[in-house]
C-alpha cells in the first residue's frame, strides 16, 4: 500500500472510528459537547489527509476481492483516487468540518444526548460521503449512496417529534428511492453486459469499444435515474425543499454542498460510459436546464428563506447537469465545487439569521444588516457569487457552464439557463433586500453569531472570494472557450435581476402584488409548486389505496376463504368420521378382524 | 397324523371365539370368547412344539396360560367395577368413548 | 385309522361342539360350564401331543382357576343386579360372516403351507425339558411373570375394592 492509499483510507477511517465510538460508547454520546469535539477532530483529521492527498496529486487504485464466485471474484471492494475524486474529497471534508464546527454553536440549546446523536449521524454521513467519493466500483458506490440517503433521512428527521420533519424525512427517503431503484437495476444490467462493476475496467472497455453500444442507452438512463433522485432533478425534485425541515447546518452540508451533488458526481464519474450514449447525455442536458428554470421560478414565490435556498440549489444542480449533458464535463464539475462552497456559505448565513430571529419567514425579518453586519457581509458575498458577479467564484463556473452548453449546441437549454441567471439574481436579492435592508420588522435583539459559527462563515466567504480572485488573476475560467460575449450577457442579466429586485423590494417602486397580478397564472402555478406535489400525493395515495384494497380483497376472500374452507371441510369430514367411533369395543374388533384378513390376503397374493 | 389337522382345529376354535367376542352382549360372555381364542393359540403352540421337537413352544404355551389367568382375574375385576359404576354389563351400553 | 387319529377326531368333535355352545348358549352359567368342557378337551389334545405337563396345567389353572373366578364373578354380578344375567347375541350375521372369512383365510393359508405329515419321535421326558428350560434359558421371563402376577393381583384388588 502506498502513500496515497494510506491517506485515502485515513480520510475514510477517521470518521468511521468516530461514528463507531459514538454509536457504541453511550456515555460519550450522551456527553454532547465531547461527542461533538470527537466528531470535529475526526473530520478535521480527514480534512488534513484529503488536503495532503490533493496537493500530492497522486492517483491510486486499490482493490480487494469480494463476493467470491467461480472464475474469480464477482466484485471487488476498493478505492479509486483520481484528480476528480481528490478535489471532491477535499470539498466534502472541508464542508463537513466547517458545518460540524458551526453546529456546535447552532445547536447549543440541544440536550446532550440529542447533540451526541447529531454528531454520530454526522460522522456516519462523513464516512458514507467520503466512501461514495472514493468508491472504485459501482456496487460499492451504490452501498455508500444508500448510506448517505439513510443519513439524509436521519438528519432531516433529527427533530422527529415535529410531524412535518418526520414526514419530510420519509418523503425524501421515498422519492430518492424511486431513482435508486433505477440506479441498481442499471448497475446490474451493466454488470450483465460487461461482467464487472469496476470503473477502471469499464472505462477501458468503453475506450476500446468492447462494450456494445446498442441497448446501452437504457442502462445508462437507469443509472442516470439514480442521479435524478439524489440530485433533485425534475421530476423527482420535490423532496429537497421539504428536506429543509432538518437543522440548517444539515441543509448546508447534505442538501446543498455534498449529498445532492452526488448525482452530479455520479455522472462525472461514469462520464466515459455516458459518452457512448449521446441520446442520454442530451436528455441530461435538457432535463438539467428545465430543472434550473423551473426551480428558479418556484424560488421566486417562497417566503421561507431556507426554501428559497433549496430551490436555488435545485436550480444550480440543474446547471451542473446541463453542463454535463452538453459535454462540458469540467465546467459542470467546476460549478459543483464552487457551488458547494458558496451554497454552504449561504445556508450557514441563513442559519445565523434564523438562529438570531427565531423564524424562517422572510416577511418577518428586515433591516438586519445593521444588527448583524458580519452575517450580512458574508451572506452578500454568497449571494453575489450565486448570482454570478465578477470576480467571485460563481461568475467563472457559471460562465463556464453557459459556454459549455452553447458549445454543446443545446441552444434552447442555453436560453433557459440564461433566463435562469436573471431569475437567480432576482430571487436571491429579493431575499437580501427583505432580510437585511428592508423595512425593519424583526423581533427581539438579533446579533451576530458566536465565533464557532462565524469562523466557518468567514472561511467559506474567504474561499469564495479567493477562488474567484485566483481565476480573475489567472484570467478566465477553466473552459472559457465559448464566445466572448457570454460573460457580458450573463453579467448583464444578473445585474438586471439585481436592479429589478432593488426596484421592487427596496424602493418599492413596483409593488410585488402588481407583479404577481401580471404573471397571475404563473404565480398561482408556482404557489402550488406546479401541482407536482399534489399529483405525486394523489398517485401515492391512490396507488396505496388500490394496493391495499387489492391486498385486502386477497386476504379476505382468498387467504381467509382458503382457511375457512379448510376448517369447514375438516369439521364436516370429522362429523362424518366420528360415527365410526361408536365407543363399543366390539365394533373396533371388526376393524381388527378386517385388518387380519387384509394381512392374510396380502401375504398370499401371488 | 400330520400337523395340518391340529392347525385347522385351532383355526376353527379361533373363529368360534372371535364370533363370540363379536356378538355377545354381556361383558362376561365376551371374556369367555377371548378365552376360546387364546386357547386356540395354545393348541397351535403345543402342536408346533411337538412337530418341531422344540420345548420352547411348550414354554410359550405355559406363559400364555399363566398370563391368560391373570388377564381373566383383572378383566373380571374391571367388569365388576364397571357394573358398580354403570349398573350394567351390557357391552352395547358401554360406549363412553363414543365420538 | 390309528388310535391317535381316532382320539383326535373324537376330541375335536367335543371341542368344537362345546365351543359353539359357549358362544351360543342363552344362559351365561351354561356357557361357563361348556367352556370348562372345552378346556378339558383341549387338555386331551395336549395329551395327544405328548404334552402331559401342559395338560395338567390346563386343567388345574383353567378348568380349576379360571372357571372358579368366572363363576364367582357371575354370582357376584347377579347378586348385585338382583336378576339372572341373560346372554343374547347381536349382529349374528355380521359376526358370523367375519368369523367365517377369517376361518377360510387362515384355513387356506394352512392348506397351502408345506407342513410335516408325521411327528418326529418323542425325545425323552418333555416335562423335564420344560423344567430345565424354564429355570435356565427362560428364567428371566419366568421371574417377570411373577411380577405380572403381582401387578394383576394388586390391580384386581384395587378395582374390586369397595369405594370409601
């Protein structure tokens, strides 16, 4: 085992140790703060390992045989570290570390056992997510994929005594399961076709053309379904806004920066395979762009600050998918990384606001810029980055995405994404103006958060600016090969969005109600979330009702009928047969005599 | 004289005893039928012992006779007990085990 | 016809006749007496088979013991019931048919079997052979028989004793 392997295993093993300790040693878990310290220390160690691994630039692939079968193992278990995995690993470890640190302040009022449970879940999530990133084959990836889903369920339902939280947790679990079902079927089909789960072998087969392309489209589409569920693509995006019932740091970590990006990571990881099926790639692009636009429209009408951010996450995930679908692999992944940074920043900032004023409703906040200057500054940094303003990180990655989609020839998706740029700037600055600068309606005495919370905020803000600054100084994004007008157009659209938001919500020159009336059908539809939730609810309820009726019918008439028939038959036959039992010994003797005759006849049968 | 006539005689005795057991109404009559059947068995045993020149058959017959005596004593005790309890020794009415 | 054959057929006649009387007689007391006759005739058959000791046992135990016990039981029962016990048969046709079928089945079986036509000569004193065998080879069953008798004795006492 070489250096890189040891580092990767350390990154995986440290949180695992923390989780096992927290899970097994009950007193430690109940201690709360100590449990938090352990979790933070473990993920900090993992972060260091990840950073060293990334800087060393080494790649490594380790595999141990697993699932023995005739003619070699059916599957292996191992890790695969390449540049993509290394960067992703750093992002995951970094955000996990910062969020765990932040949670210590955010959840200071929780009881010890609850806090211990929280950190145990968080450690498990870190293990699962790092395992997912490092997975060297589809099977292992799927296992960790399900594990992060489980952690997501557990953490959304962290306040499980709240009915909405419990319902949201179940909804998230079920909805992502729909996609996961496709994922595993796809994996199995792929195995049946190629005979291996391992990425490197599959890529080699894809490269030298031994993997027959006909019929592969369905397989890759099924695998993409897993990404649709996890990365909240249309039409399975409905769970993500509801998942905001969980604690805000959880939303920042799982539902903004890492887990929801797993779908994008999956497509990135399996990209050589997707390249064989251009139809599926085009579908990914279209669905991504549509998701981006749809979620942006939905984000316009939300009153809950976290839900705005959730829809913005869905929208940005759509960007990444669109880039991947258009063939701009680097751009999509680049946007994943920068988005992970500034969306975590935005969520943590929103958490600080919620922590201070005790509500999620943007209409009950206002003029917080004065009371919470630090929070306001970092939130503004995150918002500008999300809107795509030069020279912040979002500007470069978003432009790379737009350029990639344009270059990929997907004109209509490009127009959708361009429109989304305007909408993104508009809804984000709507929040900013309402929360930090609007007419003061906040209750209590809000103040900036304690240092354990502000430290992660400043770190992320610094990184957002730093990454942007790095590219600004170096000149251009990674794949800025698109036409030169794209940055200008996107910046213009973003600025237009900001101005519109300023006019509407700050100056109130145009009232929001008037806008709503102008776009009445769209407004109503967005308020109802385009009836998708209603539709799913009806299908789910109707399906279950029909199934229950069917099962009930089967139980009542088939199962019970069989049992009743058997018992009635037994009763009737017994009633007939009991007449043999006269109770008189002599009648029984007839039976003995017949038996004797039978024995004799049988004995001299030929 | 061969062995066959003895065996046929025993078979006749056995059949007569069986008939008695099957048809008698009185419990004591049934016991008498059983005695006849056992007697037929004894005839068989002794005849086989004679024609096989093996005293084992005689000893079996001896055991049978002895056990039969014990059985009769016990059986009659049961009959008397039944009579005390149910005031009858009619086999027809002794149908407590009727299903 | 040899002396043995003549004795056999005579005894067989008596035996079968008295047996039929046992199962057909209307009077229970007569049945018992016919049974005694049948048992004595059986003892005669034993004598024909050179089993003198068994013939003696047959008369002593059966004709003596069993008959005495049965008569005693009849007397006790009649005393208890206060009337003569009538002895009737039921289902004569069915019982006769089954018995006849059994007889024919066993008879056919015996007819077909290859059986010896002459008895071997008697080897020495059979009574002595019985005594030797009983106390050597069959001593364990013999002793167990004593246990059976004890159990039967206790059982009979238990069943027949007066209720407290």
